[in-house]
């Protein structure tokens, strides 16, 4: 868990204006129309798998399961604010921005 906290802090340092929101739990949507849902240590991945990852109230890390794009890569997410998550896949230094899904979107 300490490693997760270090990752979240480091990711937060790269995101200007980081403000901790209540929790990362909930449904998230990408601009490409993909969705994921986090509930504590459990995630419903964009590829439809239900797996467990490393959970922190403001961050989440998991390994993409087999059969999904980027299988085997680590995905790191950190909250920017109540409605925004920054995500990095594998060794990527560019973040993907995900937003809380609107009701009826996921």
C-alpha cells in the first residue's frame, strides 16, 4: 500500500492544481466512450472484466487482464478533483483524462 501512496503523490505532482476529492469510487467515462467502475479494491475494467487492484481513496492501480487492449500493462489512476481522474497506462507519460459518468451513461 505504501507503494501506491508514493505513486499517487508522484502522479499528483505532475497534475497542476490537484485537489483531493471525496473518493475515486464510482463510474468513470473517457472521451472515447469507454467506461470503468471502481468500488473499493474492485474494478469493472473498460474491457468488461471484474478484477481487484490496489485501492486508495484518491488513486487506483491495476494490471490490464488478458484479452483487453494493453494486456499486462499497469494502469495508474489519480483523482484531480471530484469529477476528474488522470490515467497513465504502462510507461506512458501522457495522461488520459476520465470524467465521472453522468447518470444513465455507463
